[in-house]
C-alpha cells in the first residue's frame, strides 16, 4: 500500500512539473468548491483564451501582454469599438481570476 501511495505522489509531482498544473486542476476541480467547474465556466475559459490568443497554461504576464496587444488593435482610436475593448477586459479579468491572482 505504501508503494502505491509513493507512486501516486510521484505521478502527481511529475504532472505538476510537466504541465504546470496538478492532476485535479487538469480535471477541472477547484479546491474549496468541492466540485468540478460547470460547462459554462469551461466555455467562458475557452472564449477568453481564444479571444486573447493565449495557451491554457498561460501565466499572468502572458495574459496581460496578450490583452495589451488586443486592446491596441481594437481600440476605438484605431477603428475598433468600445464593446471590443470591454470584451478584452472581461477576458483578461476572467483568466486572471482563474489563476487565483488577486491583482487585476
């Protein structure tokens, strides 16, 4: 039994090293909530990542840089609309909140 627990701990550590997330995070489970994220939340994540053009494992700095690039493209002074800027801001805020980063 001890060997199996050791192998399980090693597998979890390797998952964290290679993917940047624990296995339960990859499965969509958020500690403290007691359950997986709803499909709507997962769809919002996909929407935000697609809009900003960032990878699922993107960190805070990557999200912020992608947001800056997108806002520069869709800013009303450059032919975009304020709605596009609001969408970019919402996508950035959502992804930063998912990272658990209090700063937004």
